[in-house]
């Protein structure tokens, strides 16, 4: 474990290799599981503010699910998450021409319609953060649907913390990330 400021980071973050292989998994993380993407409290208001600009990038089924369930739901784990279609794919996910699931929020961002990229939990994946009273636990979440990403990461020699660098910087800042890199290099 790495203790870094107000975070406790699992060793797998530096040891596990990972690079998403969308050609193989087709965005399975947007459809597998029983809950939508975890949301932070500040993201709830953001979803309300941006929805009208995101809506054109969503599927009809996604729009219907959001109209019925809301822009976010209070899930059975006692947290907020994105609504889903029939307890599966995220209502904000859309299939592209190659059958790969993409985030409608992120597509609106890439088109310059909004400043919000996507929920931080999605951006950080395969890293999951558990909030505790005095610290955040930053862990690698291994899931069989990402086996191809582990193979590609090993081939390219990209550890998880480097794969999710942009998301970690977004979450904790440039200075935090630079200090993490230094800790990992010193430990190697």
C-alpha cells in the first residue's frame, strides 16, 4: 500500500498493467453489472445542468429510462448512480457504428457542447475509490470483462496509474499525481 496525502493506494495500481481494448470488449463496463456508474454528490447537479445538451447524444431507450427513473438514481447500495436500461447498460451509453458502447455525456463533451467530460468513476475505471472518514482508498478493480485490457497493458507495459493519469489528475490534481509518480519511482 502507498499512503499518499489523504489517500491509501493499493499496490496493484502500480503493479497491474492495463490499457482498454475497446475493439475486443466493446465497452462492456458500460453494460455489465447490476448498477449504473457511481456518481459523486457534486455530479448530481452537473447532470441536471447539462442534460439538455447531452440528450441529443443519447439513444431513445436511454432517454426513456432517464425520463422514467431520473437523471440519477439512489441505488440499493445507498449511493447515487446513473440509471440503467433493465438493470444492465447505463442509460447514458450509446452504441457506435462498430457496436462499441460510448458515453453520450463524453460525446457531448467532445463536440464542445459541455465542459463536463463524464462521471469521474467512469473516467477512473478500472480504478475505484472508496471514501472513508479520513482518506480515500484508491484500488484497482479487476473484472474478467477487462482481461483483454490487461493483456494489452502487459504488451504495451502501461501500469494502471499511468493509464488513468488524466483521471487521477482530474480527481486529485497535477501536484498530487506528480508526487505519486515520485513515490512509485522511489519504491521501484
